[in-house]
């Protein structure tokens, strides 16, 4: 087994998590277990060798499109004296994907990027939510920004606003894309987390430093999404249920007893 490479991160904003050393790598804490599981899988193959590397920076994946500094991007290489390059790559995909690693490319065709994988962890649901809402163009940048905020690596604008949105998603509250705009969905999310009567800076700090307290307050909340295609409709909510119109439907936050009325024309 060969491990090589290094993740390095300079702190420029306050981070919720610290990257952990795993051999020569620095990775997000929730990546340690799947990496160990992958190592154990490789050990079951007699002549198979595995190496981890930090991927080379990609010139067109920077800023809000980059996962490089988050500890969630890894280049895996498997080597076997018998297998062809195509077979080695196919085996790498077969071993990594069941452990929730996501290949950066769509198909296992040999090339410089086909062995690069991401581990989205708590941001996988954010990605899926935006895809379900028909906002796929915002899904990847939102995930990258959320992961960068998590480790204090976001260097763009509105860091507090974006981190509030990211951490709302992490505790289970769907507030839409990580765009730094404190619109109706983010306001509804802050209300759901019972953080609406304090300053945004205080809310960000509580979400970052005391997530368990927010989760405890929010444990009974339920979230949903309604899509009715090619038909005009209106939604009325009562009680402790709130709704927000999104790109292709309506998002709901259920904080307690209430009623949802949908009128379809």
C-alpha cells in the first residue's frame, strides 16, 4: 500500500471543521472512515496497490467551482501487474463508488481526471435538492461553496451569509442555493432553526459552533417539495407550516401542526 500527496489549507475565515491528517493527506473528518474502508477493500486483492494523491489544480475549476481545498477531492490510483489501464480504472470505480465517492468524470475512460473523486458528505443532499428543484446549474457551485465555508477556505463575497445557508442545509433545513442572498427561503430557514431574532453574525456563529443545539431545537421539523407541472396552482399554509415558491415548485418547512391547501386551476 502506497500513500502519497498532501492537502494544505491556510485559514482565512473561521472554520467549522479542521482537516485531519490521514497518512500524508489532510481530509475532511467524515472522509476518514470511507478511506479506511477503501484501504481494507484493496487489501483483499493479492497484487493490487493503491495510492492517494492530491489532484493537480484544474484551471477551469476555481473559486466557486473548486473542491481542491476542502479535503474532499482525492486522486486514487490502483496498480496491478496483470490488469490493463482500463481494467485498473474500472476496478477503482467499482471499489470507490459504493463507498459514496463520486468520480469527477462521467465515464471510466483513461485520462488525467478519471481517477479524481469527490466525497460530498453532508453536501450530497444539498446537491440532490437543487437538482430536484430544476436548478442544476447552481448545484455544483453551491456544494463547493458550502464545503469551502465548512473549512474556512471561502475567499469570495458574503462569507457570513453563505456560511449561514450552508450550515442550515447541514442541520437539515433546505434554504436553496448557497448564493449569499438572505431571501425568503433563508429567512424561513432561520425561523425554522429558531435563529431569526438574533443578528446574522450570531446566527452564523451558533450554527458553526453549536450545531447540536440547533439540531435539537429543529429535530421535529420536516421539509418537503411539491412539483405540479404544466398547471397553474396556488398554495396556502396554516399553523406552523411555511411555504416558499422555488424554480419549479414549492418548498415546505413543517415545524409543527398545520395545514397545506393546494388549489389547482
